[in-house]
């Protein structure tokens, strides 16, 4: 990118606040960016759209976007 004299983008206070909130949320859920054996967001009850690589997790303690290959301790089997 050309140097156009504009200040370099930097995280703002809101970004630091959100980053901290999300970090605590992820720690609470023991959220990991990879599957736990056969368990992963993509085959969890709370993963809203199993056709998407990234989808909304509607678990009441999360309510965030997660990746299909992620996992957390609240993983729940989808009943047939
Ligand atoms: S509850 Fe956990 S495992 Fe299930 S979709 Fe949400 S983050 Fe993924």
C-alpha cells in the first residue's frame, strides 16, 4: 500500500474493551479453534447453520460467531 501520509490504523479503546470481553467469554467456554475428537461446532446443536463454515452459536452463554471446526465445553449432540 502506498504511503499517503495517513496515520497507521490502530485499535481503538472500544476494540481493546471488546477484545477483553470476548477473551473472557472464550475462556469461560474453554473455546478452542479446533475440534475435540469428533466434537466440533459444525456438528453441535447450538451451531445455527451447518451449511456455513462460520455461523452463529446460539448457546445462551456465547451468542457469537464461531467457526465450523471450533469447539467448546458446551458442545451438545444434535438429536436425530
Ligand atoms: S456451544 Fe460451543 S461447540 Fe456448540 S456451537 Fe457453540 S461454541 Fe461451538
